[in-house]
């Protein structure tokens, strides 16, 4: 009887020990899974912001494409350059960071350029006060350009510079849209009626975005 009781006690102790080990194993497994879940949520704390920024870039380029702009096949920085305004002040593209830049290459002898300039002036006036900067660049002599602007009674921000080759310009007018972070968003060859509502709304959207 005594032997039987000892065996029974040993058996019970063994059962309790096994149950404890099983419980501990499950707890450790749950801890590991919990750790993996928490780790996954903190692996890239900026991922949500990155998705948002990427979505904004995609939305912007889709709007540009819908209005006839050519879109870069991948994100790229717009080449920096320095140009001189008609008062002799030097301005770099980089100094315009934080604004949407409307960069237009033109010449006084180019009739499509001349035809679109009043509409560019109207666009620029409609966007005053927003995060928007227009840079209208010619590589002609400053005296010739200044005389032309005065004769046409234009107040556009006109510059003298020779960076067109950096942008691969092959014909004028050509307009580039550059984002607030200096990324090239789109390119349009040929003139346009920039004062039209569709363009005004486009640049208002871009100016109020974070791209």
C-alpha cells in the first residue's frame, strides 16, 4: 500500500511538472509573438508619413500629366543654377526651396513665347501670397530683354541665365515645374494660356501641398 501511494504521489508530481512546463512554453511563445508585433509597428516609424508624401507626389504628377506635362520616369532633383534679374541681382534656384517654381525658358524673338507672356503674368498675379515663384529665363542680352519687358509693360520676374542646357531644352518656350523640395515634377514644351482656371487651380493645389 505504501509503495502504491509513493508511486501515486510520484505520478501526480510528474503531471504537475509537465503542465507547468507546457504553460511556460505557451507564455514564452506569446511573449515572442507580442514582441514581433510591437517590433513590426516600430520598425519604420516614418512609414506612414512616407506613404503620405509619396501619395502627394503621385497626385501632383497625375494632375500635371492630365494637363499635358511630361513627367519624369523617376524622382529627380532639378539642376541648380544662378540667374540675374533685370536689376543685376543674382538668384539661385536653390534659394526658392519651399516654393513651387514655375521655370520658363523663352526669348524675345520667339513668337509663341511672346504670345504666352501676358497669360503668365496673369497667372503670377493670381498666385501672389502663395508658396509659388515664377522664374522666366532668357539667355539674351539684359539690355534687349529689359527693353522688351518695358515695351510690353510686363512685371514678370524675368532673369538672364544660360542654364537651359542643364535641363535639356531643345525648343522654346519650355516650362518646368519644380517642387518645394527641389524635385522636378513636370515639363511642358510649347505655349499655353496659363491664366485659364485649370492651370490656376493646379498651381494653387501644388502651392498648398507639401511636395
